[in-house]
C-alpha cells in the first residue's frame, strides 16, 4: 500500500457509502487503504462495513469529539508512506489518488535536486449534482470556501511560504505519513472551522512546503443554502476568536481598518455584506 486515505465521519452513512464507491474506482485502487473513523457511534455507518469492499478498509469508532480528533485516530492507524485527508462527502475523481502519488515523486525545491517531503493540495469544487446555489458560487469565488482562484497561478508549483497555511484544506490534501503523525490536529478545538488552518501554520513553520496540483480533482457533495452559510459564518467568527487566544498568529479576526471595512460592508444587503455581518456577530458571541 502506498496511500492511506483518512476519512472522519459522523452519522452520514449514505453519503459516506458514495464516497467509498468513488475510492473503489480509483485508477490505483490496489495501492490504497482506507481508514474511516466514526466520530461517535452510528449504527448505519457501522453496517456499511459488514460488507466486503474492493479496497482494504479499517473502520473504528471514537467517543463524540470533533473532526481533528477523528483524523488523529485515523493517522495513528495508517501504515502507507503517504496519507490523504478527505471528508466523507468528498468524491474523488478516478485518477485523483494517482495524481497525489505522482506529485510526491516530483517537486524538488530550489535547494534540493531530489523530491522533498511536502504536502500536496488537490482541487475541490462543488458537486453539480446537488444543485449549485448563488451563495455556493460566492463562497468559492470569495475564498471563504475553496479559494482556488487565489492560487490558480501556482498550479503544479509550490504555494508561497507566506500564503500556504490558508490553503491546507483537509478536504483533499496529502503528505508523508511520518509528517502527519508528527503534526497532529489540535484536540481542544470544539467548534467548526480553522483547525486545518492552525495545522497549516505549524506545517509552514516547520518548513514543510505545500504544492498545488489541480489535476487531483474532487467534488464536494454538499448543498449550502444562504441560511446555512450565514449560520456557518457565525460559528467561524466565534471559533476564530477562541482560537486566537491560543494561536495569536491566526489573523482571521479583523482589527483596525479591516474591522472598520467589515462593519461598513456588513451594512450592505449583498451576499458579502450579510456574511460579514454574520461573521462579526459570531466574533461578538
């Protein structure tokens, strides 16, 4: 096995089954192992593993915690030299895993003529099958979710050191298992959001470069309404404030002129204005 795929899940058996079906269709399925960690018990999820899958799957359950804890539990079981983090609603293109493996055999840095250990970000976009809403288009274009337009110029290249932590999306990112075991996710982040960004800060500071390979494609099988997106922004605001107490370099909480700009924008009845208003509301909770 060359690649361990780590999937945290929580009570979404039907979607997880589709995610696993896409993994079975991978061009290098014979080189894969899948590690599914259920964040809390769910009978329907457990039943999925009473059948035989075409790829080796390790399934385990932990007490209800959060995604970071589940990922750590998955990494602890990984035996392949590389691991790939995805979500249970991420559907990989048939050659996505092949693209990840190929990248880790390439990419020397300016200082090393041979391949250097690095993280690799694949490309993820919304699954058209769920129906793309206007707010989903805005989330992708604005960078609040899947800000790939911001790094388009770095396709097939290393993302600049000062930017990389903003793009360590755990929806489609791989790295050497040895590094993943060394840099675990924080276990004290109970709210949604930012745990992968904080993880990215530590990878950056340790000198682990991040490359971007848009050919390693996946779709996010999740529909987001305006109401759901605004609720998510409140949570992001609250979690950003809480995390900043322990991670001062996490600069997601607006201050100074940026805070003023947020407040002015929040007065507008636009998608951007509504989201900034929700984010500031979360920051004040």
